[in-house]
């Protein structure tokens, strides 16, 4: 996603926002561009440096929706920060502009994540942080560009059903995959019979390898969240799909939060949520992986029913 505005125009919009008090941005250096956001490093006259994320309004997301998306991200960053488990970027503010909105945060000089054991321990600490006794979040947010519903539910199964159905209803599934998706929704409790009491954990929600790193001191950092209070296992779905995480990380994590009975049966469900989201965002290139997981889940259901 590339802005139609020049860098000069972007700097003028940021300096006119009042976010930087008596300081002014003098240099805006592009860091990256994706389907979702453009990102910049902003340097100021006082020698400060900030991270700037720019989302451009389009037919799918008007300016007000851009602002709401960033408001939800700020709420998520704040919730993660309160656990004290990870370093999380401090937010400065949200700046509306003519073609969308900016999110401005502190700039962290990121390094590759080298100490995966420390990351696994921090992730467990985050998931063990005390929170509400229900599932959801106080604000809906986005997973990529897909709206993510966070309505509070007393039951994890009710919350998971809501989340999966929202994705399935948008997916271009062939007939057999659609049947299997409906079968999964109808039989969700089968996968949770061995763990009747799920304690809500705060979930980053989009924790692939591109949304975590280490800071200049080697401390783990997380960012770009899609936060909610949910089942800790749900965090691991996207990590397995789109992460370059080592066995050492998972061993450190499970030393604090052991695998619950039925863990391996539920894992494909949590992976499926993110794969169907990618199918809905990026198209049929992800359809084969979705139908493969649906078949694995369907086979597991058939086996469980045969063993009753």
C-alpha cells in the first residue's frame, strides 16, 4: 500500500497535528510497505526518532475506519504492556490525514530474535497474567484488514464459534469444504471435552515472526497486535503457521504452561482460523491449505465418533 501523498506532504500533516509539541519532523524515511500499511522512521529537529504507520483509506476502509483500526491497536498495545511480560512500543497518538490516518509510536531499534528461550518464558508470563473471567475484549479490532469481533462471552466455545463462523461465512469454500466447516462448528465441544475449565489469557492475536523481535538490549519486543482474552493455545496457531520459532521457545513456554489433554487435536482448529483469514484477505492461493486442514479436522472428528 503506497500513499499518493509525497513525503513532504506527509511531514506537513504530521507536524501540523500537534503530536510533537515544539518538535518538528525533518526527515521521514520509508521502512516498508505492505497490503495493509506503509511504515516510516521519523527524525525530528530535537534529535528524537519515532515510528510512524500510515494506513490509506480506500473503498473497503474509509478514514473513520482507519482511525478506529488504530484506536483498537493502541488499546491492544496498552493491554499487552500492562502484563509487563514484553517490551511493547509506547504510543504517542493517532493523526487523521486526508487519505487515511497515522499511528505514531516510539521507535525501537529492532534486532533479530536470538534468545528464543527468553521469548517463550515471556509469552508464558503474558498468558498467565490475571485478567477478566470471560472471553473477548472491550473493543473490536482487526486481524490484518479483516474485522475481528471481540464481543464478551462467558464461554470460550461461544467465543470461538463466533470467530470461526465470521471467517467461514466470508470464505470461498467449495461444497465439501463448506460441509466440513459446518461440521466443525456443530461439533466444537468434542475437541474440548478434556479441558472443561479454560482460564482466559491475554492473546497477542497476530504473533507471527514479523510481529516480534528483540530490542537493542536483547529483550523481546511484540507489536502489531490483534488482542483479546482467550484460550492460550489459540496464540500458538499463527506461530506454527507463519513463525520461525524454535523448539527451545516452545519447551520454555510449556515448562510454565504444559500442554493440556487434546492439545494436538485442537491445534489444527487454531491454525485454520488464520489460514481462512489469509484466504479471505489474499485469495485462493490459501484455499488448498485450508481444505487440507479441514480434512484433518474432519478425519479427527470421524475417529472420535467411531471411538465413542
